[in-house]
C-alpha cells in the first residue's frame, strides 16, 4: 500500500466515527488520509492490520468492517493494554496509523452455494462480523445463514444495533444468548453458554460451513458440539489471535509450533488447528 | 508572580516534586501573598514525599530538567505519619547513588517547606534556580537521550567526505 | 565438621577439598530425601564441559547422589526459591546447598517474608571461593582464577545452616580488587565517573540476566517492564540502560546480599556489583545496616529513626 | 590464483577502507570485552577472542528507528528512515559462525515481506571472514554443518597461516572487488601451512534425526528437566548470531517521537503474553522449548535451514549453565 519499501511504515487514517459497543469495547471507523490509499485499499474478510497510536505503539486487530463496503475500515477493540487504552483516548478527527492488511482470509468464494453458521463469543464477534456483512452483501450466493452469538452479560454484547438489524431481517437466523446471570429483565435472547445454545439451535450441517471465533474455552467446548451436529473438521473455520508485533512473519512471537499466525493465519480450519502442535 | 525583568543568558528548567499537604500549600501561600520567585520552576504535586520515587527524579533529568527540587512536610508533620521519614532515607541513599555515577548533587535539592512557609519556598526555589543558573545546563542525561549504539548510528559515517588527495596519499604510502 | 575449630590459609585449594564437600553434600541430600524431610534439593550437577557445573533441582535420592560442589558452583541457588520460579518446586520443605553469600540472600528473603526458615533445610558450604567468569577451570582454586567477590569474602562460614560441609580454608594474601576499584572510582572527578558508567551502561543489551538471577528481583511485575506509564525506556539505548541500572541499584539498596550474581552473569561485563556495594556502604555509614546471615525484622529503607541524618535537606 | 595478505597489510587495508569513508567493523577491545565495533584504524582489530556479541548487529542493530512521527500544524506526519544513508560497510575478522549467520537470516528477512532495514545493510556490506583457529569446549560449529574453515557467508575468506599472514580466497564478486580495489596489499602465492584448527567436543550431530525427535516430542520430560533451571533472561538470544526476534515500540510523546525496533527474546516471560493476560507460553520450559524448536525444527520447516551456527556463545553466557550442545547430543543419542 505504501509507496515506501519500509514494511513498518503505516498509512495514516483519520477517526471518522467512534461507537462504544460496551463499556470497554469501542469501534473506530477509520478513513485513510491519502486519497490513493483510500481508493486502492482492499482486503479480504478475516485479514488483520496493525493499528498504531503514536507515542504508544502498535496493536493487532482484525479489520472488522466488510470488504464489500469501501471507503473506510473499522476496528473494534477492548481497552486492556497500553496501546488500546491510548486508542481509546483518541477522538473523532484524530490520526492513527494502519499497517496492513496482513494474513490470510476466509475463502468466501468456496462458501458460495452453501449454508453458513457463525458462532461467536464476546469480543470475538468483530472477526466474524466482517464475514457476516460480506456474505449479507452477497446474500443470494448463500443458502441459510445462522448466527449464534453470546456474551457474558447483556452489556457485553457488541454491535447491538446490528444484532437488532440481523434479527429483524428475514434472511438471517440470529440466536443471541448471555451467560446465566447476565440477562437483564428485557433480554429477548436465550440464557446459556454458547456451546449449549448452539446445540439447542441445532443448525443443519448439511452443505454448511461453520465459522467459530471466541475465547479458547468457548472453542474447546464448541468443537465437540459441532462434531455432534455432523460438521467435519474441514468445514469448521476459526480465526486465531496471538500476540504480534511485526505482522509480517519476522518478529517471532505469534507462532504456534511452526505455524506463524500472522502469515499462515489467522484463519484456519479446525483440521489445521488440531494438527498444530499441542501448544494452542 | 511578576516575571523578572532581568534577562539571563540561560534560564534553567527546574522541576519541583512537592507533597500536596505542606509544600504545595506553602507554594500556594507564596503565590497568594504575592511573593516573587523565579518562574523557572515547574511544580508537580504528589500526595506525599513518600510517593516520590527516585525514578521520577531520573525521568525529570532525562526529559531535560537542569535542576530538581523535592520538598515535603517537616519531619513529624507528615499527613500520613511517616511518609517523609521513609523518603528521607530513600533520598539519602539515592543521592549517594547519583553521586557515584557522576551526577552533580548541586542540581538536586531536598527541602522541608510547611504550608505556612511561603517565604522559605521562595528562598529554596530562588537559591536552587540561581545555583543551577551559574552551573549552566545539565548536559549529562540530555546527551544520553540522543546517544545510540554504534550499529543504530551507522548512518553517520556516510556523511564523511571522500577526500581523494588524502586517500591517494594513503594508497601511495602503503605497498 | 566443626568448621570454627581452625582456619587455614593456603596458596591454592586442591580438588580434594571440594571433593570432601561434595561427599558431605551428597550424604546429607540423600538422607533428607530418603527420610522425606524435604521434597527436593536445590544443588549443583556437573556440566558437559570439563570443570563446569549448573544448578539442579533434584527430587530423588539417586539424583542427589550425583550432586557436586566445585569452584564452578558459582550460582546463588536461592533464586530458585523465590516467586520468580514459582511452581518449579513442589510445595513443602526444600533443601538447598548454600555458600555464605547465598545464605545472606536467604536471610534477606526471610526478612522480606518471601521464605520461611522452617521451610528450608540449608546444607551450608564452608566455601573458600569460586571461579571468576571466564577464568581457567583447572579444578584448583588459586589467586589467578578466584572470583572478584570471593577475594573479599566475609562469610566463608555458613552460620545458621542446618549442616555445614567443609573446613575453614582461605586463600592467603588476596588483594581486595573490588574495594580498590571502588576507591579508584570514588576518587575520580565527577565527570570521569559519569564517563566511566556511561561507557559501561552503553554496552548493556538489556538481556535482563542481572534481574533474572537476582534473588531479590522477585517482583511479579518489574517496574522496568511496566508501560502504563513507562518509567524506564524499554529499548536498549544508553538513556534507558542508565535509568534501568540506577533503578535496579536503588531497588536493591539495603536488600542486596552481595552475591554479585548480576555482575557474574552480565554478558557485557558491566561491574554491577560496584553499584550494589556502593549502596551497601552508604547504608552502613548512614544507618549502620549490613546484610548478614541472620534475618532481621526490617531492611534499612523500610524503617526510620526520627533523628536520621538530614543534613542534605534544607 | 591463491593470494596472501600479511597481517600488517590486513591492518593497512582497514586504514584504507576507513579513509574511503567505509564503515569498517571488526572485533575490537571495548572496555574489558571484545565486541564487533567500528574500527577507527587497523590497529584496533583484535583477533584473539571471539567477540561477546555476534556480528548480526551490523545488519540487525540492537535498536533502530523505523520511522519518526511529528504533529505539524495539527496534522500527523510520519517520516521514513533514509536508508540510502546507510554506509558502505566492511565486516572484517568474522569467524564462520558469525560470517555464516546472514546467509541464514536472509531467508526470514525476505520471505514475502522484505525487511529493507536488514536487506539494505546486507547489500551494502562486504564480509571478510576468517578461519577460526581459536575455539574452546563450547564451540560446536561442526555439529551444525559449519566448520572452522567454512566459507559460507563470507565474500572474502582469510585463512591464518603459520607465518602470521593470511591466505585469501575471494568467495564472491564482492570479495573479488575488494581485493581488486586494493591489489597492492595482496601478494600472489599459497603461503606457508595454515594454523591448525582446534578440535571440537561435539563433532557431528544428525540434525535430521534431531528434527524428527523434536517433531514427535513436543511434550517430553526433557523440557522440564533442562529448562526448569532457566531463569528466563535474554542473554542467549541477544548474543546469538541467528536469533532474530524483535519488538517494536514507540518512544516519545503523542506529538513527536520515533518508532523503534529492538531485540527481544523468546525467553522473556512477557514475550508472548496477551493483553488479556493469557500467555500461550506461560512457563519457562515452554519458552525454552520454543527456542530449541525454532532453531532446529520450525526454521528448518519454513526455510530449510538450521537457525544456529554453533558459535557456543549461549553456552558460555548462560547464567545457569544450560548447554545447547549437550541438549542436542542428548536428543541425538536417544533411541526413540
């Protein structure tokens, strides 16, 4: 993207809008400052980028907006560290750096003509949201679309407006849930853990691809459920996250065994994940 | 606080770490009493001298302070009973360390200034400022900030001029 | 094994001396593991290279029978008992082989409530000294290969250990190199002192070996790893290096037992123990505190007297 | 045709190169340690000891700026580093275990994405390697496929001769060019006999077998046995000629500062720590395992090379005496 051959040089982007998804999760809508970059920047669903807050450093998040929506990108993060806290202090109009897109992506074209089941937990919806919108924008290419999304509590559900939108449109089946004890009086979803709710919802595995993203514990309990529902490991996709610095396969920290999450991932099939060394 | 009319060649940057209960109130008193003291001092307020970590002092020097003042309640007056007693020992040790690595202790001043001692605050600040002014800028930490390991710095030698007559002479003198 | 009975000065310490200690350690370690006094023993095993040794955590009598003591047993093993090595040893009473300098660290850790004396079985070593870094490893300890810290050792006898191995023997006529070096630095003009340390610190690569081997650097979150806010620059540049070493010296003031492990492990040969020693000297002069073999209630910077010196304060 | 250069002329060569405004780097006594540092004159060159740090820092500095940023009139401006300013460099006096490391690192620095900081320095450098006649019981270059006289990685290779001069062999065009430009310092001839090499304790390892064992023993009691004593410092990684992990950090204010890339080590507890607190390599033996795996398996999987030159620095420097050669020998000797 950059004119320079310096792979560490970010493109500058302006924060166009800020959305607080939950008390500690925030979405930034970013518009590249350079006109050429703005026009030429393209990515595929599932890719990530390095976002920098000048003076604090870089942090890795997926690109949460859909590749089909041009002109801006979105990132969504929870403020837990030095960089994310500083990103949170930024306001509309401020500048951030964006390096990317990096990594592989979901092979959307291979999903054409199939049904899709998205399963996400907590802050892990953004990496799937990019795919969801990508698919919804190409709705006629897919059969049934089911979204199972859960969080610890009602307040922790991200993209609330979009959840509502998905719920209201007739061509998506949204099953949202919160952990026991996390529901408010007006909560209209289910109460239970994602794997349990998924099993109850029992989407058909026939000609269907499952896309899973969530905390390790959720993944651990979801995979057996999917297996029971008849999904083969090749039809289950997930996206991994590890601590990264360079994003381009050099700095040596994101590897799981000999797999570099930044280069060989972040998108893997369940078969690939299982084949990875026991480290994951 | 009116700016002094007298112009100096060098205006030192003085950072003052003060406790909120005594010295900050003392400095405030100096202000409300319209006492005059050098405007070189930047005051940073802490709950107690016991909270003033030596690393803050280092940081101040690193970021360009020419002198540092640490000031709090008189012994026995600490709002938290013993914060300044502990600080006293810590700073005594820290002074020894700084001196051992070659920092001029004249740039570092400790004082007890109570909430009633606006005059003492003025004296301490004025004395330190004038002393540091005569000493000139503190070069050590500032220079260090810009130093690099040689490998980082490798660009510098590229600026060297290729002096061909000299080089020719060198070639000729060998072999 | 009455170490105090006699004290001999010799020109070299033969391998036989260390072999005798080795035997005593093995006997003791095997015994306490067999009768389940301890869950494990921290000691030394020989390395692949001739004349080397490395720390070992042994849990069976069989392994304990292989423990050694030689001039290559330089490590201060008390680091393995701290929080920093949490989880490596099972819970329970632990045996540890300790030289006098290591025992000072144990005493310090007990002072700081990191260890409890009842949880330890200390196999003390009456240590005549160990090799310096990079010294010739001949098996015999001489004036030529003894570590700098050992030249001025004041804790040959591991007083307070559960058992002690060895007889009190010291090398004769050792010059106090470190004390001389410190006097030399202290006598330098201020600018020269700055240049001296600047040169040393600029070589630092921030491998953190000094911190990692230090028994007192057991903080779960080191100030220098913190970045919210960042107190010390993390990049290995002269500015951050200077700050790091000053912060460390300050954090060790009044705690350091003087094992000089930081100096030994420094791959860049920075004389770090000089800093710690200077601080120890200051605290001795000011508050009459000296790191010793006995745990105390509080370190010098954790207490105060109302009439402490404040001549430097206006 | 074989050529020789006398020791005096080797030093003269350095003097000339310095005068040509080249950055000449070689082993030099710095305080009490020998390090690779810029040589101001031929007399600075010290060839009696292996430098404590490897020569990788010539290409992969311990810390370097990768960009600077500044807010001007409210607008953030990011400035690239002018890599054309990197000087022409000659590395002199690197033994095969150092001279050979860039040849290994080139792969990771240029797969897919090119790290131009490294590559530009590589392009602008000429490596004058020297056969190693020192060596001690920590050396094991033969075991990882190198040798005290391995020319790989060198542009010009020197072999110390018994009379104190050096036999020269131009290995690459760059080396040829260096000789050609200073022809009067070199003489034709084969010279006297070379200085013999030192025997190595660990002579030959079956790296394929080791890799296979590593593949099958991700979980193995060996890891706890050898790595429980690891104290988690970065000494081994930082002085290693092949370790290339780094960290990127911003230093400065939000308005004006630089972004820096600097060495990092897989042994540090925080290396892989997620912001959430989750740490995939949460205990020291996992971190140590990654170090061995990376060197002898992962790097080979990815790039077909072993990420180790057998220089033995980590063995000499390890605070707790962890001996990588011993570990490799142990694995090599395993039956299963």
